[in-house]
């Protein structure tokens, strides 16, 4: 269960801030990497490939300046590519990733060997998100360096399996980097993920509520007020099951009980420019079941410091509790 040096260089916490649609931008990525956590964003959060490249240049310049000024290496950054036939930009955006030697590429909705080989050509790493064993095996066969086990309770396009079941099944055949996603919001959750067999934790919803997030104040207030029971899991928005804040669905008149079944997968809204008529997706907000432990929106640096303290505290507490079961060593 070794973690690639590409992912661990500069890390102060074994975690990745997940790429979030319309939420993750350069500000969040830059400050997350500076704080010692892998920062990522979806390429499609920029409306054009030219804009996507401009974001890469902005991120790279800021992280290089940080290292030059402080002598401290930032955590690596990553880009999420939707590898799906409905994404007309995937080839162009992949070429830009290769040009800029993006350290980490996170692929979704299709494990593609050509994408993996392109990223490997310059020494980059690819991790792929999966919700079940079948998808995990396909991704491993495509040659990915790591898998993101998206368990029950994760925000966005999530699975339904217990993290214990999913991690254990994947570890039966995969010894690459394993990342766990699903309702992880505290430092103790990160420690628990490692104890279960994951190398890194994948936190999305917790980073929605940060000062550098692109989520609006209304979105963040809804996250602060929500509990796990306020998260709705439905395939009726895009044709693929995902988790959303019930209140946002109700406000948009899109509660699942009032919608017809989707007959095909439709990522059209997500594949359009954020500025071009996406009112529905600006008003329908995703979140995971970890909302119940979120009650503020601090700066990223403050949040990561808190997570680190919780993480270290959890490990120390476990050490203390487990001592008696090891014969009082």
C-alpha cells in the first residue's frame, strides 16, 4: 500500500480536497496545496479549454511563488477529467494536462487506457473514482495508479456500499494507492480511513464551506444547517445516482418524487459552461452525508490546521485505548 511520491510530496495531511462542480477554482486549489493537502478542480469548471489552461498557469505560478518565498514545498494539485463520450473537450483538455505536466489527473465516468498512457508519458499519475468492485477492476486493468473508493454518503455521484465492504473488496486484488470518499469531514475520519486500509482520504463537502470556495453564502448556509437526513440520493437529475441537499431540490421544484425517471445518462448541464444558462445547476446543490459535522466556513489554512490536530489527536487516542489490548505495552 505504498503511496506515490507524486502524491505525498508536500503533504501535511493524508488527504485530497475533491474536485467539485462549480465550487472548486484556483483560489481553493492554491490555498489547499499551500496548506499541505492535495488541491483539485474539474477542468469543466472553466467554460473553455483556453480558460482551463489559464487556470493551470495561475495555479502553477502561485505554487512556484509560494515555494520560492517560503522554501516550503506545497502539496501537488490535480485536475478532474470527465472521460465520457458526451464530453466534447476531453481530448483537448487532456492535451493541455500533458503540456503542463499536471501531477495528478482524476478520471471519472470511464477508465481509459489512452488517457492513462498520456499522463504516464510525462510521469504524471492517474486515479479513478469507482463505486463498486466491477468498476474498480476495469480501472485497474486500464493501468491507473490509484482508485478512489466512493462509498455511501459521498457528495455528488456516489455509491451505496459501506466503506468497510468497498475498501476490503478492492484491497483483495489492488495494492496501488487507494483513496476513500464518503462523508469524511473530520480529522478523525481521515485516521479511520487509513486504519481501514486506504492511503488517503477524499474530502469534498467539508471544503465547500471554506472562505476560498466558489460556493455562495446561501449554499454554505444550507450545508451548515443540514444533517445527514437532509441529503437525497437520486438518479433523476442526471441519470446517475448522486447526493443533493433536499432543500435546494425543493426550492428548484425538482424533488425526486415529482420527477420522471431518467431514461438515459445526461451530463449535458455539467458539460456546459458555468456561465451559460446553468441556472438549474447553480441552484441545485450537491453535498454528502458528512454535513452534520460542518457548522462554519473558515479559511482553508485554518480548516487544514484543525483537521491535522483532529487527525493526530485521534491517533493518540487510539494508541491509548488499544494499549490494554496489547497486554499493556
